[in-house]
C-alpha cells in the first residue's frame, strides 16, 4: 500500500543528504532515511532533557522539532509491524 504522504520520484541514483532543488522552486533539504532516524533519536533525547522548560522560546522550538520527529517516525522510519 502506498503512503500518500510520501512523494515517489523514480530516479536511478542515490541522492545524498543535502540541498535538493526541483526546477526553479526553492531548494529544500533532502535527508536520507538513516540520517533522519538518527536525527529523530537526537530530537527525542533533547526533548526529554528539556521537558520541564518554562521558556516560551524553547517550548516553541521543541514543538517544531517534535513535529519533525513525529513525521520521521510516521513516514520515514521502517516499522516492521506495519504493512506497506
């Protein structure tokens, strides 16, 4: 089953982690799956260590980072118990 959150691009090459640009669109960041899973783990560790913060700036940054970690966990990380 195909995940609609994943854009499939048929390429015959391995794209490294780094900046990636499609035609005249803004460059974006492509992160290989293994690199993304390591980043997710680091975000989770940081969130655990900063869990009791009251500084609104840190809370805001951590919310954004947690959203990124959730996306990696949901759409990038391989889950052997889930079909597809």
